[in-house]
């Protein structure tokens, strides 16, 4: 329309909610915002077109503002979706890791496997305890018959079954028999007696070494004190040797059952601890699942809202619509007051009078001062030879003739 923005600003008027003072707050909120656009111009067609353009610009500005707002909301939703998506991934990883570690135990406890294992372990423990009690009764009976502990019975059975020990025992017995036969006839210092005692001592040392080899170097299984005790413990008859073997076997069975009982008790303690921690594990798993569900729900809501905002961004319209077409009306000009007319007239008269004075002064060719004359001559490049003063016709009585600016009589310029 090629209108000056300054003229548009001066002639246009935009009023928001005209007449709000006449309505209460609830009525204003129910009616919404209203915008009144006015444009004043002497040309009615131009005023109507300008008003239409202004309303279209206001509506377009409203649409652009709504678009910017929706774009900001979309950007915020994009950032929020990234953050919630990261939190969702972390929650899912935490749940997955917990399920991998605790799911078998939780499932076994839920299906009753843990409780069945505890019950079965208790039954096995009772059976083992009964077996141990029966073995203890047999051990006491055999110990009473043999007069030996299980360790001593093991050592005696091993020594009695060893042929070297039996040979050494026989040689020692033979040597002792010779000493008893020769003791009444020979003195202890006799070489034969000394030789027999040396043989007996050597046999006893060999017997001690063989016993150490059979039952162990430290002889903790059978603490034998001397050779006579060794010969006595190593001379079990077959019946007693069988009882000794039975005693050793029963002791071995008891040790095995005792170890099994300790293992079952330890396993039962672990199962009971696992069964006791089942509610906490289920609660923790439920919390993790609930956290994942909440994060997933939030993420889905953000996704749905982002889709709505994206669609709304493409279909954005302004918040303002034209309710009424432009109407033209003749505005009554306001007549100025008398004082304003006088002031404006006086100011205009001063301006006009001053302009006329300057104009007439510039058109007058008369020289009024010596300065004006000298200036005009200089402009025409006319040299000035001298100035003739103005002489008065009468001389004042107080001044003499010699004081008058008159050239002397002998001057070349009369």
C-alpha cells in the first residue's frame, strides 16, 4: 500500500478488550479477549483496506506466536523424552540383572522346591542320626568285648595281619626262650647271654620300626608303649581280628555319616536363609517391575503428546479470528478553541512579518552606512583614493579655525 510506517502508527489504533470497565471479571473471562482495530484516513477506501491489512497482520502474528510456542513445547518434549528414555533403559537393565541373579531362587521358592528340599534334608538328617545311634551301640559293644578303642583295634588288626611283625615276634619269643633256658647255667656276662640279649634288642628295634611303618611314624592311631605291648596287640587270634576289623569299619561308617550330617545341616541352613529372604526378593523384584512400568508409562505419554504437538504444529492457527468485517464511518473533526486559533495566528503572523522584512531589506539598493559602501566597492574591485569629511558651515566659538580638518594653503590639493 506504500504507506509510511510513521503515518500508520499515528492513524492506527488497536484496543484490547474495549469496554472492560463495564463488565465484571467472570463475564470478561467467559467472553475471551477482543481486539478493536481503527484506522483514520480521509480516503474511506484506503482506511478500509488498511484496517483489513492490520487485522490480517494481527491474526498472522497470533498464528506465528502459537507456532513458536508449540515449537518450544516440542523441543522440551524431545529433551524430556530423551531423559525418560535413558531412565527407562536403566530401569530395564536393573530389572534384567536382578532377574538373572535372583529369578531361579525366587522361582524355586515359589514353586515349593526350596521347602521340599528343606523337608527332605531334615528327613535325611533324622535317618543319618538314627544310623549313627545304631553304629554307636555296636561300637560300644565291640569295644567292651575287645577292650580296645577303634584306633587301637585298627593298629592291632594291622600288626596281626603283617607277616614281618609276626616273624619278628617269633624270633623275639625264641630269643627270650633261650635266655630263660640258659639263665640258670650261665652268668649274665657270658658271651652267649650277651649275644642273645643283643639279638633280642635288635629284634625289638626292628619290630618298633616295622610297627611305625605299618601304623604310621607318629603312632597316633595306636600309642604302643613297649615291645611287650606291641607283641600283645599284634597277636590277635582270627576271631578277635575279625571283631577288630568290624570295629574299624563301624568307626569309618560313623565318620562318614557324621560328615554327611554336617553337610546336610549346612545345606539346610542355606535353604532356610534363602526361603526366609524370599519375601524381600519378591518385593524387590516387584519394585523394579513397578519402576519399569512407571517409566514406560511416562515414556508412552510423552511419545503420544509429542505426536499430538507435531501434528498441531503443522495445523497451527492463530488465537484470533475476525468477528466483524471492516465498517467505515465519518468522523467529526474537532474544532480548535479560540485561544489556540489566536496562538497559531500570532505565530504565523510573526513568521510572515519577519520574512517580509528580510525580503524588503534584501531588495533595497540604498547605502545607509560607510561600511556598506566600502563593501560594495570592494566587491566591484574599485580602489578608494580617500575620504572627504563632512565640514560644518559654522564653527563653534570654543574651537578655532586651525582645529578644523582643512588642508593648508600650500597643499597641492586645494
